[in-house]
């Protein structure tokens, strides 16, 4: 006991003599302010929130502000205008902007999710559900040209269903409002993100019958991007941001859904921990998150296949024009 007391005293003296200088040095080193505009605030993006809550961005010297844009078009506008340094959305937005003649191309430097994050919700339990069951039905879908809707239509076509003739897809409802509309009696099925899918199940208004993430296969659903000019002027910021994200990716690969849910709980104050855990486990079990942030060429080409299938692509764009893997590779090596 005496030895422990002496050690504690010595530590206290050392702290008193050394810490003030260390604290002063830390205060002197200011964090770099960076604004990230995300397409939606969703548990689907758990690795990003793990990185934030675990302090990985601060460790890299960044003071990250996360702003929710509510739609890829709004995120892209924020990035192009300089309102946000980094955008988080579907990579299709960068292709659209590039083909519209953007002078300062918005380039993707890190991929977060490798599966779609939405689910098909029915009004009753359907344990033997097949996509054929949608024929002749009304489905609440997503915005035309957006990844949720394009992946949905891609799955339909892969299952021999014509999105224009075999069923009715209502695309008139704003993102985030479809669950309320479905709960209110509109539509036979609805395509929902979390936490809306689980919320509908909890209130007995709907039941998840299929995962678009599972049935569409591996798809580069969301990625991080920035203007070419910003990346050229601030490569250190992009690298530090990517380093922090990689730590978040590694955390979700090495921890349980329960542990992940506890870390990101502060990001979703309106959702109870049990629900967060349920949603994390649903994404965890379907292999939603990549082990690294490298945006592979095959994934980019698959994305363009989906865009072509939806008649949203004027012409294909070279992978090298809109994707760089430099930062993701360095983060992985580090």
C-alpha cells in the first residue's frame, strides 16, 4: 500500500510540473475546421459516427461539423458552392455534375457503404415474399435519378419486372415522408430507410419483407467527395479526414452491434438504444460496411450499369476522372 501511495505522489508531482506545458502546447495547436454535408443522418452510416464519437477526427487535427443536406442534389450544391468542404452522398451525383459540364469536378475519394441501405416494407408479414408479389401493386418509391429508386428498379428488372408497366411507383412524396404516408394508408408497399422501417414494424403499421441491400448485391451506395481544387489545395485535410474514417471502419469490423450502438447513441437522441441496436445489427448482418474506404473500379462500373438501366446516363465516364484511391490506400497502410 505504501509503495502505491509513493507512486501516486510521484505521479501527481510529475503532472504538476509537466502537464501545464503539454496543455499549453495542445491549446496552441488549433484544430482545422471542416464542414461535412451528409445526404441523410442515418444509422446506415455508423462508421462515420463512430469516428466522430470516438474522437478520431479530433485525433487527426480536425474540428468536424456535420450538416445534413437531405438529398444528394442539396449536398452537391453545398460542395460546389463551397458551403461544405466535403460531401457525403451517392457517387451518381458526381457523375451528373461532371456530365453537366462542371469546371471543377467533384471527385470521390472514399467509399463507406457497399450495399443499399433501404428495405421493402409491406402491410402484412410475408415470409414467402418474392419480387413477383409486387406486380399490380402501388409502391411508395424514391426520387427519380436517386440511388434508392434506381437500385429498386434495378432489382425489379433483374427479376423480370417492368417498373413502368407491371406496378405503380409513387415518386411524388418527399424523402423522409414516405413512412408517414404509408402509415396513413397510402400504398401497398414502401421502400424505407432506417429508422423508418423499424419504426413502422414497432407500431404494427408495416413489416420488412426484403432488403434491397441483399437483393441488389454489392453496390457503391455512398461515398465522400470534394472539389478537385479543394483536394489540390488541402490534400492534408482530405488525408486526415480519410484516416479518421478508416479508424471508424476498423471499429465496426472488430466490435459487436451492441458495442457499435452504444458508441453512436448520442447521434440519435430521439431513438432508444434497443432500436439503434436492432438497426445496427440489421446492417451488420448484411455486410453493409466495407473493410476499407477504397472505391474500386468494378464498383464504379456497376454504378454506371445501374444508371444506364435507369436511363439516367448520357454517356459513361472514365473511372479515373471521378475517383481517386490515393487517400484511402494511405489510410489503410497507416
